[in-house]
């Protein structure tokens, strides 16, 4: 289907309103009701906002359920360029591991879960904890921004919007963002957007590439802890993570995209227009 400016604006409005509403309820449940179960449920409902927003935007455009299911299956289809995907996966793991090493050298933190739990956590990150977001952010928002403003401005703008969507989490008790410097997370969001777009350029513009890399980043971050939960503790790991993604993203996107096929002609990505 065609991605229009109106559809993209509708998607962003749905994503922000859905997530921010549920996160506000999560904050209230923790601060005023002292109900962790309810707060966690509200938090999860907020987390899946970008995915839900895609469905809501399609329904608002009167797209039939069967067609929506087809589009979602297409977005989840892995690219054929497995070597490229493996290379970017290794880069993501390296960036997070270096950030964790930086944090541990400055201020040793608690270890992550047992390595035997990596696969269950990865599945969780794919379904709820980050991966599902990319159906919208890299399947709708960033492709349209890039088509209108170019690779650099479009990717940076997508990163800024993605960062802004996270803002309520900085005041949500128990969230990762409460431990991270605001600007460090902003740097991560922009850097990741740059890097993931290059990864998509090399993998037929499949949103599944972004879904995988986002889930992998979040999962590795659970096992390679790159931040301290102690109030007032230094957070060099968070800054190292931001710097790593910014440097990698800038270098990667500086490599020109292949002119063989435009994004609009790739089977894994809808066409963008005004």
C-alpha cells in the first residue's frame, strides 16, 4: 500500500496518544494506588502503542482486516540478505557490550539474568519489549520521512520523534529511562535510527530487520547491564551507548545506498508519497 503524509500523521497521533494515555495510568497506579500488577499491565499496553497505532491507522483508512493481516505478515518477513543482517546484529551486540564494559569499569553494577534465559528474553523483546514498535517506526514513519527529506534528515527526524515518544517513561517508576540521562537516550535514539536505516537499505527495506535489531539491542542490554540503578551514580555506560550508535550510524549512513532498486520498488516496504 501507499504511505501518504496523512497516513503517517495519523499513525504518529495514534502511537503517541495510545502510549502516553496508558503510561499516565501506569504512573498513577504506582504512585497513588501502589499496585505493581496494574501498573505493569498499563505499562505493557503503553509499550505496544506503536504496533497498535499501525492497525488503528489502517482501520481509519478503511483497510480490511484481511489486508491488514497481509501487510503485517509482509512486515515480519525476514530479508534474504542474512549475512548483512548477521553483520549488523554483531555490531549491535558489540556496541551494547562496550557500553556495559564502560559502565562496569567506572561503577560496577549488578549482573544480568542467567545466560540460559537469553532466548526467552529475546522472544519477550520481540513481542513486547521494543521489537514490535518497529512495524510502525521503521515500517511507516521513517520510510515516509526519508522519502520526503532524504536519508539523513529523515532518519534524524525519525530518531527525534522516537525519542519524544519515550518521554513519559523518564517519569515512570521502574522504567529503564528513569536511570538514564535524557540527552544520552536522545543520542541513542538518533544514532540507532541512522544505523537501522542503513541496515534496512542493505536488507530490502524490510521492517523485520529493524524489529530484530531493536529486540536484540534491548535483550543484550538486559544481560550486559550498561547503567546503574543507584541514584546519583555516574552513567558512563549510557553515554558510551549513545556515542557508539551515533558513530556507527553516521559512518554507516555515509555509505551511499545502492541505486539498483529504490525503496518504493522493494517488496518489503510500502510506497511513500505526499
